[in-house]
């Protein structure tokens, strides 16, 4: 019976299946991708690092740290820093990451170069490996020379890849590898230079890296050095890419939820049409269980088939993700097909279809044989207790499934509650609209308009079902669109005409005057000359930092204790700073206590507030300070910002270096200016912000593309679900349209009646959905993203008329068979 009835209703059931396929395909593709990502990170853990473990330090290791490093016998070492290099043939300059390597690094994976032997011979021959893209950019080739600081080095090969680097990091500061022995001769490592020392180790598999990390990790921390094993590093990497997975999972969850709406609305209308047939079956002796199982088998079978097809589509879709995220990954993503997500997809299709179809299915259990004669649509209603139990199970499923995807119980609960409130609001609006029409029915309107309004509250009306389906679909689509706008608004880069576009770092005190004169001699402005003083925290609120490190119950974040802070001093605040607590002291008079201003994040992570004491170690000299104020700093501003700000009159005599900024009018002037600076001041680092903007904007364009892709996928799912819901409703109106035609109604009148009804439904559902999306997106912007919310007009000018028009077109297509054929022919075909 299930098979025979399904064959007769295949078009309706195919639309029901479409809802399942799209939701399942989104979930399976994203779950497969997440599984592949985790497996790749795990299997390539050593290759990602190139070693079993690394000890690194942001300064030259202390005696105690050096003793530990030497006792473990490093197999290779490196010092890296960001600097300018010059191509001697063309005279072009570029900001790069210089890596001075010694030893046979990497021990896992390989340095890929052209020619291939360059990676094994560059140290012996004294050559440099230069990023391949950089060579193409400046039309340089193997055999040409570059100048790194005071040293001229021939280019030994084009660097294609090295373990641990990604396309993004290479695009901002391309890598140049030189032999370690040349580093001292470059004279680039001066006071204040940002540098990193790394020592690479290869050990036997029998060594317990976790025990080693626990044993010497804290000792190295106390010496401002870190030990990173390949396992701990890949765990951090996995957590980093979890954020990507969470966003994709959210999009998949929305697609699945839209699918669930499609299932519920389609089956509700489908079963309502079958109630008379079920009553006839019961008159002929069919039991409750038999009539229930006929349709349960139908829905379960469609769920399994839909889940299987959705899983296959998901397998194909996940093949796209490596191409989308390739530049964000520091390794090549290898795709393998795991059976688990496919099995989950099939089971999810079965469970989802049965669960969301359960409420209308239960109505088959309570159908009475007398319903053959009854006209009242509420003649066979399931008990309220059963209804509430089913609703509870559905809500529990939504919570558990969203928790599985999002991995956050609070967010999962909030999402389910928001969806439930939206569902109830839409249903209330639909019921309220029905009551308003009944009470204020326009009796003076013409026949077609009155007839279409009557359809909204007559028996077998589809107002509540379609308003909820259209409204909830529009709500989720619009929320996703508004959220996409919030996310993308964070990826915009604006630069006013007055802002600096050249930053000059690591300017020594003895070079300040000459460099300033060099800038002004080229008719360029010196926009800023900011002194920088490096220091570390010695004690916080009377407790020594070394003692705090040993305290496992400390409330102070680890980075505070190990960081070398770069601070400045001045007598005024900038436009990117605002005092939120305490009082800013611009100048300190001799003999007064030193009152500093700190960033609010530092205040939170260091567990200090206004009035607390902090003692700093300023290059060997201890300085006692008191927190005088806490600032809100806008770190998105592309200008030097500082976590710790000293007033004027304190640090002027401390060892320091400077940061200059200027503005150049065009690329040609910038290139000539940088070339001259690198020639006269080889130790300084020049950052051309326009090049950084170009790189960052390119990266953000890719991020935007991914967000838009996932938004489009979910929006497409929502539209197809709406099509399914409205299309399924056709079977409720065919007999009424045939009856009207039999009574003498013209095709034009039937078209008008249908058009008015679907325009009312489309407008009401989509308008309420967009308004609710506006409220939810405002809450997301304020409480989750903590960003200002400027709603886009697109949902109102595109989604509102677009969805209404879509509903109208599908509604009109529903009655084409009535208009083209005789009434008797239509009734026979539908029977």
C-alpha cells in the first residue's frame, strides 16, 4: 500500500525529498571536510613543524636557557627577522622575512626549490633561497644577487615551499633563506630589532615529548623561551581551524533547519489530503497501526533515499573546500572519503524525515471512519499531550544536533530558543491575520478579491503552514544575509588621504636626525616620530613575575609574564584612544610617582586596575609605576598603538629606538624613497602600507567569497524549500478551482483568486520574516560580534518582492492543469 500510494503521489514526495537532500548534502560535505582537515593535521603533524620539537626565544637565549638548549643537542638552528632586501640588478626593494638557517632542517618534509638541488647546496655554496613569486614580481632569476643589510648574496634558487609556511604569511612578508653564518655580517640585528631564535630537534619515537615539555617547559618559560612539540603545535593549529569549521557548521545547520521546515510543511499538507483515504481504509477494516505504517514507510523510505542522495552530493561538494581554503592552510589538504559522515547522512535523513513528519503522521492514527462523512477539518486531531511530547522531542533533537555542530551548549540553546520564538511569532501573526480578516472582512470588494481572502480562513486553508514556512525560511535567509554583512564589514580597509602610507621601523637614536632630514629633503612630511622603549614586567601588585609563573592557580595570563613590551611616552592621547577609567596624567614632574595608562585587555589579563602597582625591568633598571588610567584602544586603526603608555618626563633618557611615518604620493616616489633608505640606512625596516592593503584586501576578498558562497548555498536551500512548500499546497486548491470552473468561473477569475491569495501569503510571510531577522541580527551584532549594525536594504528591496513573486509564480503554476483541461479530466487525473 505504501509503494502504490507513493507511485500515485510521486511529484509531491519528490518535493519533500528535495528538502532532505539539500539539508543532508550541506551537513555531509562540511562534516567530511572537517574530518579530512583534522586527519591531515594529525597525519602531517611532524611535516607541519619540520621537526619533533622546537625551542624558541624572542631574544638571545639567557645563559640558563642556552645550557638547556645545548644539553639537548639541537640538530639545526635558525634566527629570523623581518627586514628590507634590495635586488641589485633592478634596484627594487622589498620587505621580507629573513631566515638564517644552519643544519639539515627540515627533518620531515622538504624545502622545494627550483632548481631542486638548491635546497641542499645553498648553505655550502653561500647562496640565498628567494620566494619564487618574489622573483617573478621583480623579474629576477637564479644567479642574480640581493643585498641583505651589509651583505651581498647570490640567488641560489627559487623557494616554492617550506614546512610550516602558508600562502598568506608568504604574501605579506615573502621568505628569504640565507646561511646562518651570514647573519652577523648583515648588521641587521641591532638594539630593538624584532627577532626570533629557533632550535630544531629530531628525536627517536621512544622519547616522551609530553614528559619533556612538562619537565623543562616551566624552566624555559622563566627564561623567556618556549618549547613547542609537534603534537602541541598541531593541537593549536587544529583549534585555530575549528573556527572555520564552526562557521561552516552554522551554515550547514541553517540549511538543515530549512530542510526540516520543508519536510514539516510538505508532509502536513500531504497527510491532510490523505485523511479521507485513510478514513475509507478504516471503513474497510484497516487497523490504526496499518494505516499509520503505510505512511510511515513512505516517509522513512524517502528519508533514506534522500539521505543517501544528499550524502553523495555532499561527497562531491566537499571536494570544493580544499580549493576555497587552500591559501589559508600551511599544508596540502589530501581528500579521503570516510564512510562515517555518509552513514550519519543516511541515518540523519531517516531520523529527520520521520521526526519532523511525526506530528502530521500521528493524525492518521486518530482518523475515524466517520471522517469520510465529516467536513470539519478538525474532526481528527491528535491529543494535545501527544502533540507536546512530539514538539519536545523535536526541540531536543534541534538542541543536540546544533550542540554537535557548534560545540557550545549556550549558543546551541540560544539558537533553538530563537528559532522556537520565531516559529511561535510567525504562527501567532498568521492566526492573528486570519482573525483580523474574519472580523474586518471587506464585503464591498469584488468577487475575486473576496474569494481569495476567504481562502485564507476557510477549512483546509494553508495560511498558518505557508506563513510559517515562508516566514521562517525568509527569517533564516535574511539573518544569514545580515550576519554576512556584519562579518564582511569587519573586513573593510579604509584609509583617509591624511594617513601615513610609509612606516619606518628600528630607527636607532643616532640615526633620528639624519633620517628625518632625508625625508624632508625629498619634500615628504614627517608625520610621526615615535620613541619606543622595551621593557618587561618585574612584579605585579607586589608579587614577583617569576613567583607568579610557578603558581598554578594564578589569574594572570601567561603572555603577560613572558612578553617584552614595546612602550612609548607622550603628553597627549591619539584619536584611537579613549580613557574609560581613572585619569590620564600627561606629564610627570620630578619627584612625583609614575602613573601609566594601560589598555583594557591588559588590565583584564594582568588582573590589575586603577591604583595597582607594577614594577618594570627597563633594560636592567627597575621602575615602579602605578596604574593611573585604563584606555579603550581601537586596534583596527592602522597606526602605532600601545598597550602601555607612559607620560612625558619619565623615559626620555632610557635606551630607545624610533618609528617614523610619512606619506608618499605615488608608487614611483615610494620605490625611489625606499631604495634610497635601504642604501643609506640598511638596518631600518620600511613598510609600504599600500602593498599591505593590496595583500590584505586580496585575502579578505577570498574570505568574503567563502562567506558569500555558504550564504548563497543556504539561501538557495531556503528558496527550494519554499518552492516545495508552496508547490505541495497545490493539491488543496485544485478541487476548489475545478468546482469554481464547473460553476462558470472564467480562467481569468481563477487566476486572480489564486494570485491574490498567494500575494497575501508571500507578502505577510516574507515581511514578518525580514522584520524578525532585523531584530535577531541587531542582537547578534551587539552581543556576539560587538560591532555596530547598519542593516542592508537588500532584504527589503530584493527578498521581500522576490520571495513574494516566487510564491506567486509557484502558486499560479499550481493551477495550470485546471486552466488547460476540462474539470472532469482534471478530477480523473488527480484521482
